[in-house]
């Protein structure tokens, strides 16, 4: 059952003409990129958290690196920065602070 914050009142009229109060559950929000806050594609948003919990792990997020966390543009930036650091054309201290965590994770996956 949804929590009290998830519910909102919905007034509707019955066949007999009486007004009744029902409860309507809000949908979960659309997922966004951690860095640029752009909407992520391929990541579902459902009517309730229970609906998302019932889905399998592969249905919840794409299988690409940082899928479900970063958009394709930010993912490309992170991979480019990691390659530049790996080839010693750029120092890890010169990488943007918001990208540094993801660059380190990408470098570990490259090994």
C-alpha cells in the first residue's frame, strides 16, 4: 500500500449523484542524469515503487556503463577523460571535480 505522502484526494461523482472522495497514487518521477539533470532514456518510471521493485534488474536500467546514472553525453565525456588520463595526456588532478569519481571507476574497469 502506498504511503500517505503518495496519496492525494480525488473527488468523483457516483451513478446515484453523490460525491465521493477517493485516493489517487502519484507516479514515480522520471530518472535524471546525475551531472546535467537531463532525463534518462531507457529507464522506466511506473505508477508506484512496488511496480518498479517487481521488475527485474535488467528491465530497470540499461546495461551500458553508468546506465541509469549518466546520460549518453556525460558518459561520453567521462570515457574521453578516462582515456586521456590512461594515455598520460592529461593528469587526474586536472579532471573536473564532478567527473573525477566516474573517471576513476572507468579506469578501474579498463584494467
